[in-house]
């Protein structure tokens, strides 16, 4: 059975995708650790990030870097955290999270009831920032 990420990538279920290229997509996390939390997900459904093709892994980390810069500009956090945990969904993904402290990377603090309207605003802000820097993979 396809992972929830594959189903979102294929358009079977809705998701707030803000970036799509041949190797990966970026979507907002619906249970964000912090406002602006995104997931960089390879298109290919591979469980462990260490099993990704080197080219795909490299592309995903490059896109995470691009998104981190956009988050820094759009939301002004102290830092942007990067995390690969891999226990939530059996499909490799990178968490890119605007943070002000290490406590902001604690999954027990995820927002289970994020406001859909705010998630839309966050997606729009990231898209606008990415477009202003000339990125053409923005959805």
C-alpha cells in the first residue's frame, strides 16, 4: 500500500505542496512543530533515507537548504532546524523547521489542530519568498 506521502504526491489526497521537481516535493506538515514547518519528500517511495539513490538524497538536501533560507527570510527564526527521524511515515523525508530553541524540535509539541487558514498563509508566504528568489519549481 502506498504511503500517505505517495498518495499526496499523486494527488489522491490533499496536501499543501509548495515545491515539486523530478526528485522531490515539499509540503507543509499538517502537525507542525512550529509555524512554517515543511517536509522535503522524495517522489520515489523509499523507507529509509540511507537507501535513497545518492542523486535523490543530494537533491532533497539541496531543496531543504533552499527552503531553510526561505523560512529564515519569511519567518525570522533564530535558526532553521533540519531533522531526519523516519518513524512517523515509512517514506523518507526531511523535516525543515524554523526554530528559536532546541525545544522546538520536540515532536511531543506538534500542533495536532493547526489552523487550515494559517497553513494556507504559511504556504503562500513560502511560495512568494521562493518565487522572489527565482525558483521555478514552486507550485
